């Protein structure tokens, strides 16, 4: 399975990763190897196997609609690189015209 | 004339009213102090496990069934990946290929001058809400409040079945009214409990293929939806007529300027790289469970309309209008149970009461006229204690003071005069005081009696029973001739 350098750049951009040209080349090669390994699964006949998204045989795990105390605001904000009062502070992002 | 046909589809996000968030036990109270309703799960801290709130699934099912959707026998959740600071995890837990429900239909009832139509529902699925960004004017930073992150949402997507902004408006109204019947959300657009985006494209009239669409966001009321769509039709029409193209893009409605403006793209190519949420197991719905939820559904507008026609003898228009909104229908039925004559009660609600609501921009329950008071008013007219004209004034007084009509009638001296002795005397005075009209009447101008009845009504401060006044005047005029 092909995994071109352009695709590495695209995925890296989506994941907000900044990679050097050397890294892009290296990851492209490595990802190709990984994907071709995983591609072996395509050799299996899976017509009789129902699709699965889970490795564990469990379903319908719910919780009741009951309140559990939330974190204290100070605690919630304690890992924040920046804050203002009770808010998390982030670089300005605005979607406008 | 228009060479183009408009095609409109809607996307509605509904906050489901639950005590706790969709995947954690944080409360969902609106207006709490910032970041006071968060925990490691909804803040997306490492190593935590989301667990589905059963109530959200039940509420979602209720809506799906009310919208006549097919229910997914086994559903699962996906991660929708994108970076935005209102999304603490870097992905939103949503549904992708196996949504809760699909292929439904919403019947939009006839309006005063427009026929009923149906809008197909493409799908309705569960997902979590994002946090709230507060942009600081003139600052290079934004503030984030994650109280809303993880509030349960049901996303409802229609098929592109609407052809005019008015149809989109009526579809949204009907959808909101249906949702209010289900009691699964407060449907308050101002609080963001109900949010709407619209997709719109034009195509040459008669063409089968859809044109290029734009998506309109920032629609804070149904009126904005209607106005934004009307603007977008003009904009796309101009582009297409002048040989240009419509570009697929997201636009924001600016209600002050009355225009849609191009929104800067959030993520190029909108590549969300959906993949199955490994932390949530699949959910399998047994048909007995679905039936159990179906049994909890209230009587919905179409069925209630039919019952109102049969049980109360209302016309299909009256019944449809009253049942469109749950609180109107409930109010009507309470008034009828309190003794109100159905047809007259329906007329009062659709006439004076709704007019007062529009005038004051309030709901019927805010008018200070409990259903039992309306029933009494209807009965006062029915028993001819007050004339229907006096009743209108009486209703105004009721809305002002919140009092029941009977004590008000006494206090304001409003009782209709049905005592023929009193009227006889007043009629004689009127006849004596208006020789011109009397001679006209006697000369064969029968219309002149209307003027005399008016005078008699004025003398009795509108309290005379008009029919009785008419009869008594006729007899007085005969006697004197």
C-alpha cells in the first residue's frame, strides 16, 4: 500500500505536527512498511465474519442520569497553561467573515 | 418569474434536557459560573472513560420515534477529529455510519393559506456539545468555558425537501412544536438549546441534479433562518444569472446588515478522520425496549388534531392550529374541562388571547387568564350575562388584574341588562329624544332602527342585550305610531 510523502504532509498538517523534510521522508517509508504489514489482513476471507469495532464482547454499558460532583474550578484550571479568572485562556480564535 | 428552483435542507442541534452530561456525571445547569461543571472526562484528561447516560439514549429514541424514523438495531459512536479550543479532547464523540435513527418524516400541517407538506428526515444521531468560547474585544486571547462541553445533543438532519424560505420556517416551527410535546428539551433558542443551520442551493427549474450548495450558520431564530435563506436565494441567483458560479462554502448570517458573509474555514478539506470510539462499546436496542419508549410518547399533533375534531366538533383548521403547540392544546382542554363550550373557547383562544400574546410577545400562560377563568367568561356569554362585546372588555380587565370574570363583572357593574322594564324606559327616552330617526323609521326606512339601537346601547353603557334592545325598540315604535 502506497503512502506518499504528500500524504504524510497532509496528515501531519491535520494533526498540527511540524515535521522536517528528513522526518517526512523517514515516516513515509516507515508508514509504508506498517501499512503493507496491516494490508496482509486483506488476504483473509472475511465474508462470513460480521464487522466489529470492538475487541471485547460487551455491549450496552450505561450510567444512570445521576450527578457526580464536578471538579473544583481551581482544580479544573490547575493544568491550564494560561487562565483569566475562572476561564481557560487560549490564543484568539474567531470564525468570522 | 424565476428560472431557478430553490432547494433547502436543515440541520438542527437539540440539547437534550438531562440532569447530567452525555458521558459523565457533571450537571448540565444553564448559566452556572464558568468551568464549575467539568470533570476529567469532559475536560478530556488522559486515562478517563466516557460512559453513556442512559437517559440521553431514551430521549433521543423518543424524538426519533416521534419523527417516524427507523431505529438502528445496533449503534455505535465515532470520534470526529478537529482542533478547536472549544473541543477539549481534540475530537467530538459523535455518530457516523450507524446513527441512532434514520429515514423519518415530519408532517408540516396546513397554514392559513398554504397546504400541508412532508419533510423527510435523513437521520438523527447523538453527540456531545462543545464548550463555549468568549471572544474578548480587542484582545489577542479568547476565554473558554467548558460547562457546555459534553452536554447531550441530538443532531437532526432533514432531506433537501423544502423549496422556499417559508417552508423552511414552517418546518422548523412544526419540529419545535413536536419536540415540545416530547418534553425532552426546553427548545430555547436564546439559551442555545435549539440551534439550526441551513443548506441551500439553486438549480434550473425542472432540473433533477442538485446545484452547488452553501451552508448558513449563526441563525439565532427561525426568522433569521427565513431572512438568511431569502438573501441567499438572491445572492446565488445573481451569481448564476451573470454567468458566475456558486462556491460550496459556509456562510454566516449577519442579522444587523441583513447579509450572509463567507466564514473562514475551520479545517481545510473538512477532513474529520472519523474512526470508531474505542472507549464506548456498541449499543444494541431490543425491539421490546423500543416499544417501551414508544409507549411513553404523548399524543402528538396529528392524532390530537383528529381527536379534537371528533370529540369537540372543531374544524380541521381550528383543531390543527390549537394542537400545533402543546401548551395551547393543554390550555384549551383545561378550559373545556372547566365547563367552556368547545367552539366558543377555541374562538376566544385563537382570537383575542393569541392577539394579546402577539401584541405583548408572551405565551398564553403569561396572560394572567387561567383556563378556568376563560371557561367562566365563555359561560357568562353563553348565559347572556354579558354581551359578546362586553366580554371583550371584560377579558381586557381580566388580563390586567388576573381576577376571575364573575367578581369583575360585579365590581365593574358590567352585567348585561336583560330586564325588559329597565330597557323599556330607556327605549322610550331614546324614541322621544330622536324624532328624526323615528320619523324616518315610520316613513319606511327600516334601517333607521339601527341608529336607535345604538343610542339605546350607549344609554345603557353597552350593557343592554342587543337582541332584546332591538325587540323592545320595535315594540315602543309600534305603540307610538
